C-alpha cells in the first residue's frame, strides 16, 4: 500500500477575510473563507440564531447536484459546532474552494455519484473548522473526520483508512465519520452493503484516527499489524496547526 503524505494546513492565508484556511491531504487541496457574523437577508434571517451558509465550489466547472449535497451535509454538521444562538438574525458564510483532487476523482465514471462525494467530505469539513478557528468564531467544540472503506479480499473483509479512489471503486461499502473534540459522533454517512460487525470495525477505526491523543494512539498502534488501519492522528494535527499559528502571531513578543 502506498504511503500517504501527512496532512498539511495553513491558517489565515487570505488576510482580507474574517477567517481563512488552506488544507491538503490524500490528493485533495481545499481553501476556505469565513465571513461573519454579518447582516442576513430576510429570507435567511432567524429570530433566535445565526444562519450558517455553506458554499462548495468544485475544482473544475460549475457546481451542481454534487456540491448541493455536500453543502447540505456540511451545513448540518457545522451548525452543531458553531454557537449560532450567540448571533441571532445574522449570517455566517463559509465558502469552500476545491483546488485539487485525485486524478480520477472526476473522470472515473464507474463510481456512483454518492461515492464521489464521500472521499472529499473530510477535507471540506477539516478546512471549514480550521477557517472558523482562524476567524475566532465561538464554537462549542472542534471536529475531525475520516473516510473508511470496507474492502473484501479472498472472502474476508478488512477496513481501510484513508481509502484511495481505487479502494473506493472496489469497496463493498464506504463510510465517512466525524467526531467532536468531546468524542461525540457528529457525522456518519455510509453507502454499500455491510454487517453490524463491519460497522463496528469502521467506527473504531475512524474514532481512533479522530479522537485518540498521540500518546494513547501510539500504544494502540503497537497492537495493529495492518498499516491500512492506521490513519493520521487528526486531533493532534489540529492542535499542532493552531499552536504553530499562535507561536507565529506572538513571535514579536
């Protein structure tokens, strides 16, 4: 199995936005901007909370059904993280521009439309969370996400973290899960055929990637022989990215 480069992120690459972030991992590169809270149009105005508007722009062409589906998933998840009740009658807009995707993400017609959505969701969600942190947006928690595929080989199934496009093409099921920094399940999207036991394996694999701290995760990895079960420690990555930004901002002191 080819080694995937570790995730990379930059906070506030666009100085004129309220908040921005650029995130790259698994062949995806996404840039996000956050604007708000700003005055909402009457159609979006809510008397008791802010309206979260998510816009996804594809790497090529004009957005369509795929992007609207992604926006719906992200809006539901991010609205649970942002303290929307702190800003009634306002709008918080998050724009996600996809800059790069794996080579066959758009041209592989063997993948159904929904499967095409799944691999990019963690990159979009991670970039949005980083941009919200860059904007100093009040949030009840942060979130990390992972995509896991169940691949069948020689009559046995195994879970593959950070599945490639080829893994997803041949997988019997694909899953995207996200967890908050309080270890709560925030998002669970699945497609394909899978058993309860396979779902349990997917859940544990995704939770290990999203929730385990560096020290405890290292202990778990000693018991795991299959490298495909191990993904990056996303919680530690998020923490280190913020620490790097804070150190750079306070360097003058």
